[in-house]
C-alpha cells in the first residue's frame, strides 16, 4: 500500500476513534471539568504505540506498511501525545534526561502560550 494512503486511512480511523471516545465520555462524565476524554485518548494511543514499537520494532522488513498505517497514521490521528511520549522515552532511555525534560517543558509551555496569545487577540 502507498504509505501516503496508509497514513491517510490510519489517521482518519484514529481521529474517528478519538471523537467516539470524547462523545462517550461526555455522555458519562457530564458533571466534571477534567478533560477525561483527552486523557483517555492520550493514554490509549500511547499504550498502542508503545505496544506496536516494542512488539514489532519501528521498521521491520515486510511490516513497514503496518507501521505506517498503525503507528504513524492511526496513533497520530488518535493522539500526537503518543508520539510525544515515545520520543521522550527514547531520549530518557538514551540518557538524555536534560533534553527530554526540556522537550516536555518547552512543548507544554509553548502550546499553552500559543493558546494564551491567540485568546488575547480573539
């Protein structure tokens, strides 16, 4: 399968699952302000990506199509937090603790700052 098509199909499926989780959580937890659906989606996508990478590796011969469809497409559409977690795990595993912490702080901090700045101009 063409890798672009695989990412497209996997990403679409992941996005639909994320939407379904958010709708399901909203119907259950209507009295809470905590973002349970986002937390659940992030943790499920991270668990799936972790399982895929640890079970099958990142690019086993003959399985590249599945890696692109599931790890990049589905998990990416489901939650980019899974990729964020995997990349930080790799940095920590390789002893780059400072770089991992910097990535975590900068990514979260900049993301919040962008929203703040946009909200101020809206």
